[in-house]
C-alpha cells in the first residue's frame, strides 16, 4: 500500500507561519494542494508502511544532502487521528490532519485539492468547512462506475462516517 503524503518539516513550518500571519492580519486563507485531505472514492494511503519508510531512509539521514527532513515518521499510525493500525486505509489523510491542527483547519476559509479525476464539493468534515476536489475531470470514466461512491476499503467511522457531499 502507498504511504499517505505529508509535508516535510520546513514546508509545514512555512505553511503554518503563513496561515498565522494571515490570521493576525485578519486575512482569509485558501489552502491549495495536489493531495487530498480526505476522499470518498480513493484511499489516501496508510500512515506507516515499512517498505515506504525504507525507501525514504536516505532522506532521514542528517547531513547537507538531506533536504526532506520530517518528524512524521516518529509518529505511529495509532497515535494519529482515528487511531487506526498500519493495515487500515483511513478516509482522511491522518498525516496532514496531524500537521494542520483542528484550530488551523477551522480558520482556513477553503481547502482545494486535485489528485482525483473528478470534482466534488464536500460538506464539513474533519474540521474542514469547505473541502473541494477540483481534480482533472477531463479524463473519462466508464459510465458503469460511480466516481462519487464511497470506497468500501477505507475506514471512515472514526471521522463520523464517509466525507459528505453537499446536496445538489
């Protein structure tokens, strides 16, 4: 299984700083990312994966060539939101939820992401008021697949159920 994406320490520090500067100035913040914070249709990966972590071993060796330092590998999957084990696929990206605390997610006006080849407008979920998937919908799907259906492999119960779409 794929490991869920997250930000290296320098990038999360920068992003949180920018959000705080905006908050202090009374500005609205819109967060844009390729990777989704949650999904109805796809797995966002697993929090820990021995193979994936082994591949990133060189990135975790201190030194001048290490440009991808992260403290996320020191946090086990059961310590993250939902408390799920390594073999479970959460409906929400528990790594990004860990990096962006609930008060930060509450403050951000809207989250836009791509990755999936569809568009979705979500109702409030995991302290994200306006989650929007604006993926490339130009890639055709077969008509016998409901691209908005809930993925049966993901675990959503710890987050209150699957991510809700806003009514049409």
